[in-house]
């Protein structure tokens, strides 16, 4: 799929620039899955908090 290809290219580019690949995430969620969207958003937000500030931002 086109979205997956673009995501993979973005992940490669961000890695080359020094950003941790775990700071990017692709999920397929239907518009009827509001609860799932909220769960994924909370989970990813917590993951980013655990990682702390991005070293990429500090280097820029």
C-alpha cells in the first residue's frame, strides 16, 4: 500500500537524521473504532513519555 511505503521511507529518513524509529507508528483504525483510536493514542503517548525528549529536537 502507498501509505505503508511512505511510512517506511519516513522511518528510514528519520533514522538517518538521528531520530529513534520507535517515535513513529502506523496504525490502521476505522472511523467506527473510536475506542480503539483512544487506546492507541494513549498507549503511544505513554510510550513517547517513557522515551523522554527527542534527541533529534536537541540536535536541531
